[in-house]
């Protein structure tokens, strides 16, 4: 047990850094945006990422997993954050792949995990319905009818839902909203009758989907895991995703912070570099402090995810809360310290600001995760 | 089994056999044993544990045996620390001489200084205090003015030190004094060891906003100190002091590792949180999460140091974060207690309430002493981020 990366994880991180710097720098996201790309990611780059083994990183060994764990994959996410690379890693690999590996039947695993590992299939998790994340509040209904399942309801903020080959839909098959019990998972073909998918453009130039299910009929083979009892597996996989999002946020934060510190050294006003002003130095130093604290929390969250440790949930909330809040603060400071140019589109800082806000909302912001941490600590 | 594993097993056997059960419980501030000529024990177990660790050489486990230490290498020393932590063993004594001055004497001291001071230090016979700050030399320490004037084989020291922790209980002081008033600030300073029993030394405790404290003012009125007590070269004391302060972080961490001498915030807060609503719950969670983040960072630093990674960056944040978090914690608890957190000694208040009120005031000193938060931020900005002066 260690918070540091091992040699293999370091190699993965370094190769990710090199790959992203050349193949998917920030300018690649800008280009996707400027040409109004409807997929929101570049399939060619995704194929190259698959060749590097990223989508297989955390798969079970029998499906070609790399065995680098979430610490290894987290190191990749951090690099992804540094260049704002658009990838379906989170939706397809961490969320859908994770749920299928945790709770899927043998035939579901055999069918989908190899495709996920090879980067040949895209999947998305449809969970959020309300404006803010809260898994226990799921209301989308699932019920038995004439030997089939029926699903009816609406999902929002389905990351990569507009390009997914399959959706994993979280539905309420028993109990009232607010209960952990009564949730079920279904594998849904977006082409099935009654499924309507609407692409939504988010501020970070990437897309999510609004999904409407109108009495969609599914057979038992679509059910992932036992009915009504999906919450534990879901929460465990969500925690891994929260840790990975926190890792991506750390990358967004460190890159934006590094660019800001460089700017403080270059920008001359009143005949001196503005970075010589103590008012700015102390604000920058405070951000550095928070970044170091976040780095420790994140490493512990990823380590606990790999170990399946008891404290994994609290650590995921700790990391995601701090990353969400620090992303907000760092990027606000980054824009402010860049002055006028900070609010122009020509500078990349705005792209980091926008991405940080989307990641802040993904799977719970600081408020959600402080509340969750409080519950986990018995407050 | 490798050598280090054998050593670990041996250490564990020895600790299990020699550390009394009552010395394996969390320690409070009042139960800390401070070494020195006036060492006192509250019970027999404290004395036994003190003497056994002393005789094993484990007051200073990493010093050479010739200096009275345990002769352990860095890995072995870490194993000893880990095993003590795992068994919950208290530190047998608290001793700034060993933790701060000792390493500096090992590096800069003359053979005579080492043989005079280190073995006694390592046996816990001498209590040391620090004479750095002066009334007009706080954050700008190098502006200190306590003068040491050469007179034959002695220096004659005159001036005043302040914020000297436990100056009234110490046997010796290591101090910074000005030996060349003409030289530029940092260059005319020497590092000198003063026997507190010397004629002309007067110690006066300082009363804080929180009441009695360990801080003292120390006055020097023509105190004769042998010139052989200067550590390092004359007028080169600033560099010696900088080295010493590098050991401060490790020394301060002993106070938390040996069982944090502070209240368990969650337990203290529980009765006042009941019915307090979501805002208090959120503030409490945020405070606990800050503490969690700090302890994980301490762990990461330790792992980095063991892996020989550069810890200068993350290491630079620890004093700032710990002091601010402790202060913020008591600020929160005191407010959470409402008007019941407003008395340090009144009747009709619980011990927790009085303690929180006192600690709320006392921890104000944390972000000032040992390099104020503003100085810490300057250091991070300049040394870590490389921002221009």
C-alpha cells in the first residue's frame, strides 16, 4: 500500500503525457469545437488511445486488463485533464465497463468487455435526472409486464450518451425516491423502440444527452445484476468514477495554475513583473497549498479504489469535493490573474475554466460530497 | 527474513516486553514528560519507560553510539517509529535539545562540544530552550540585537530574547546573538550555547490572552559565556540556525505522532451538533475533511522521503496548513458551543467547554510562532513557485 506510483504506472503516465502533447493538445479540443463536431471526440485519437491500452487499463485480467489499477488509470486521467483531451474513457471504461465487470452476467461480460477493452464499443451511464447529482433520487420507473421489463422516464447529463452503442440505465423498480433499495440497472439499445436521444451541447464544447424512455420494452437479458439491489455496485463504480473525475480535475487545475504562475512572471506592469506583488504571491501560494492537499487525497482515493478498502467511499468524496471546489477557485483565480486577456476566447484559460465546471458537476459537487462524507463519518 | 524484518521483529518484542501498558494509551499535554535536570514523573510507569528507553539509547536512536545514541540507520529508525506507532507507545520524553540542537551539533559542533553536550542530551539530563526572537526581531529575525562582545576567553552577552518556550524550566539555551554590529544583517550573527544558571540571566513568563503559557522573556545583563560555546564559526550563526530550523518540522511532528495532544473534535462537537441543522453539519464536515487531507499529505510526504523523492514543495506547506487548521478547528468548536464556549474558567461550564475556549485563544499563536503564515506564504511563492522578489 502506497500513495506513490509504481514503475509501471509511471511509465503509463509518461507515455500518456507524451501522446497527449503531440496527438491531443488543447488545440485539438479547440478544433473540435470550431468545426462543430457532433461526436465531441475524435474517433481516430480514441483508436490510438486504445492501442496504448487505456480502455483496458482496469478490466479484469481475463479480458486483457493491464493490471495498473485505478492509480494507473487515474494518472492517465490527470494527463487528460492537462490537455483537455476529449475521450470516452470515463463513460465507457470506468462507468459502463466497471458496472458490467462488477454486476454483469457472464454473457454480458463476454459480449461487452472485450469490445470496451479494444475501444470498439462506446457505452454511457444514464443516471442523473434532477439538476444536481443524487443517485438515491432516481425516479425513472421499471416494472414487470407480461414477462418483460418496461422502462419509462427521462435522464439528463448522460455523458457521451449521444454516441453510445448501449446505455446503462439506472431505474427505480421498487421503493420510493430517496431509498437506496429498489434500483435496477438495464442495458438499453439506443435504437430500441421508445428510446429518444437528444444531444445537448455543454459549455466545455463536449456533449451529453437527454434520454427519454417511453414504455421501452426489455427482456430479462437486459437486466444487469439482481433487480432492486443495484445500489451497492453502482455506488462503488460511481466512487471510482468520482476519483477519476477528481484526477482529471487535478490535471485541469495544475495545468491552469502552471500557466498562471508563468504569466505572473512574464506580465510587466508598473515596470515590474506582477508576480513580484505580495498580494498575488500569497494567492498563488494558497492555491499551491490546496493543490498539494488535493494530490494526497486523490492518491488515497485511487489507492482505496484498487484495494476495495472500507474507507474508499469517504476518500472518493473527500477527493471529489476538494477537486470540485479547487477547480472552481483555481480557474476563477487563473482568469482574474490573467486580467483582460483572461476573458478572451483566444487564450486557453477559458477552456480550462469551462471544463472544470462540467467536471465539478459530474457525479457530485463539493456540497454533495461534504454531505456524503458527513454521513459516512456518522455526523 | 531480511535484516530489516529481523530488526522489526526484535524491536517489537523489546517494546512489548518493556513498554508498560499505561504508556500505550494516547497522551495528553499534561502527561508529557520533559527531559532535563528537573525531570519529574507523575507515576512509576512513566519513570520505568523513561529509564528503559534511555538505557537502550533510543532517546536519540539515530545518533552514533559514541555520542550516546542508538546507532540506528534511517531505515531502522523509521522501523522503530513505525513499531512504536503500531503499539501506541508514548514518547518516553519530549526533548527539543535532541530533536533540534542535537543534529546541528553533530554537523557543526567541535569534538569538545559533542562530548560535553550530546551524551547528556541523549540521556535526557538537560532541557534546552531556544533564544531566537526578540521584541524587535520577529518575522525579520535577522534584525536581532542581543549583543555578544568578546572579552578574553568569554563573550559578554546583553539584551533580551522573547517567546522562549519553557525558558523558566530549561537548563541551557541555544541562542542567536550579534557578534559584529558593523556587518550586514545576517553576517554578524553567531550561534551560542548559554547555561541558564549563569549570573545575569533573568527569566519572566509571559501571560497570553489564553492565560498562563510556557512562553517566557529572557533578559541577559552582562552574562559571561565561554567563547568555546559558539557553534560553527563566529559570525556564521545564521547558517547554523537555518539548518536547525530544517529539523523543526520533524520535531513538531513528534507532538502529533505521539498521540495528538488536542481534543477529538468530533467527540467534543457531537452534543452541540445535535439539532444544529445542515449548515453546522457542513462546516463540521469541511473541518474534518481538511484534517483528513492534512494527515494524508503527511503520509505522502513520509513515503516520498523514504523513496528519496524531493519533498521540498509539499514539505513547505505543512507548517502553514497544520497551524491554520488547528486554529480554525477551535474557532469552529468555540462557535458551535455558542455562549457555552465563552468561558475559560467559569463554574457551570464543562471541562470541554473551558478547554475549547482556552485553546481557541491559545491556537491564535500557532499561525504566528515558528514563522508566521505570511512568512510561510512568502517562502512558497519565492522558493517553490519561483516568483520574483
